[in-house]
C-alpha cells in the first residue's frame, strides 16, 4: 500500500477526501474546528511537496439536494487561513473539471458539498425500500454513483482519503473513487493512518485490565459494539440513558427516564452474557434524578432502580461515579464512547466528569486510552482534558465499526481489498 509520508506530490494534483463536516452557528461561523485541524498535516504535506490540492467533503445531511445552509463555501476562508494558502471554491463539485485543470502547484481548490448530489451516498431518493421498483432504482443509482466517482477522479492524479469519520461508508468519494486510481496513486492520509493505528492498539495490543465505557442514550445503537467488547474486556461500564433500560429489565422503577421497552430482554441477555464470560459489568446503582429535562430542574439522588414517578435519571449518582472511577483507575487499556449523563446541561456533567478524571489518572499511570464518538469528544473538550488522554478519535460510527472488527470500506478501498 502506498504511504503518504514516502510519497512525493511534486507536480501532482491530489484529490483529498476530508471530513469538514464542522458545526456552524446560525451565521455560518464554525463553532468547533477540530475536524479541519485534523486534516491539516495531510493537506500541508501535499502543498509543501509542490502538489496542487483538490479538497472534497460533505457537510450535514442535504439528502442529495443543494442547500445553501450546508454549503462548504461558508468555510473556504477559514480553511485558507488555517492552511496558510488561498482557497478557490468550486460551486458545483461535479462540474469542476476546468477549475481543477487550471490548478498550478501549491494551489488549492475546495469542492462544494458532495452530498448535494445523491450519487455521493448512492441511495435512491424518493422511493421506499418496500417499493417493488426499489431494487431497480438502487441499481440505477449505483451506476450513477460510479459515474460521479469517475468524474471526481478525473480531476486528479492521486487520491488521498483522510476522512476517518466517513470511512465506514461506501460512498463515491470515500470508497468508489479509489477504483479509478492504481495502487501507487491512492493512499490514506495522516489522520486516517493515526486512527487506524489507534484502533489497532486497542484490538491487537491489549494490556490488561481493559475497561470499556459505553454511554449515550440508547442500548439499541450500541448493541453491536457491546457484544463485541464482551469478548475482549475485563470491565464493561454501561452508563447514560441505557442505565434505565437495564434497571427496568431487572424489575426496577425508572419513572420517566429514557427507557427502551423493547430492549428489556436484550438487557437481561447482556447481563447473563457478561456473567458467563467473567466480565465485570458495572451498571449505575444511583442517579441524579430530575423533575424536568432541563438544566434548572429540581434534582434528588435516588437509586437507579427506584426513581419516583414524574422524575427521570439524567446523570450518574455519587456511588455510581465512585464505582466507575474504580473500574477505570486500575485499567491499562481504556475505551470511552458516550457520556454518562446529559452532559450538555452543566448540572448533569458529574458522571461524565468522573469518568474523564479517572481516565486522565489512568493515562498518567501508563494506560492507553482512546476516546471516540462525537459526544465523548465533546466531553473531554468541555472538561479541558483532551490532551491528557492517549488518543481522541474523530470517528463516531467509523470508530465503533472498526472496533467491532468490521473492515471499513474507506480503508479497504485504498488497500484494494
Ligand atoms: P448517543 O448519541 O447514543 O451516543 O447519546 C448521546 C446523548 O445521550 C447525549 O446527547 C446525552 O445527552 C444523552 N444522554 C446521556 N445520558 C442520558 C440520560 N440519562 N437521559 C437522556 N439522555 C441521556
């Protein structure tokens, strides 16, 4: 496989898939530029070598239609500033051949949002999966996706994928495009390389004890990874909104807490499985219950399985926080995905903060800690500890799928698998 560090981009045009899906405020200003900063080493290397740069990304979910609110034109100046080079903007990503052809070494062209075209995702639009004509529509869209990918590929001599956040998607710009470059002319970017290595560290180089912390709102979206981790971890902390599905499944009262009624048996299965495999499953025992889903709600500490009617658990209680910290502090490998409470409200951050603090402590004592998924990354940023954990991943879904052991299409396409 071609390696970016060894490659000389001099005189070449490189098309780079990045993840510039950055959050914007109502005035189109970037509120968190982590993703742009993440791609800079790759982009700067290409320019420093004397290559020309064509940058492509998606932003938001425009569902195959032009939507000015999701235009990448809004961030062109910010990209130019961070890159230290002027950035030209191509307002139609599929009609940028002339602009790309005119690029000289050291010049930069940013393409408009790829997802303004349904071909990027390759899913048929305006037709339900249940429609008898769906399969035909899908086939037709896949053919169009190939053409779209071919057009993008025609702009450049080299393809670089540095968008880990979308590496689990088989989209035109993340995977299909790689077919139009030979093995020597496609490669992973620095960010992708780092991400793949961090996952590898977790999967193949486990130092024990291994503690995984899975939080967030629902069991259903995390079940794949929970089941997979069960074979690998010593301690498994399940926290956040899932706490109440587990409490209810075991006969508890959870008031109006978030609870997946159709996942109660699944929760019991997870408990049984952990027992059978000798995994120390750590669930919340007490919680901070609130009388309203708001930062200013009244609160009380109650058992997680005995929440009064009309109240809901929004954060881990003090006993739980201590149990979580104990399972983290002694660990040598740590994976954290998903908050332990509604951390967006300042009054319900204690659980997530206790987790973050314990991870920082363990890391200082030599543990390898990987934090990934939008919300846990937001947590470590909020608590100012992002530089005190071993690795903060830019990937949410991609990270989880990689840890589940799935081959990421974005990586496989480069490797030619
Ligand atoms: P997810 O997208 O599944 O990773 O979930 C992240 C979201 O879970 C965050 O927005 C949190 O506010 C939310 N969350 C965490 N704990 C709770 C809880 N106890 N009740 C409701 N939402 C929660």
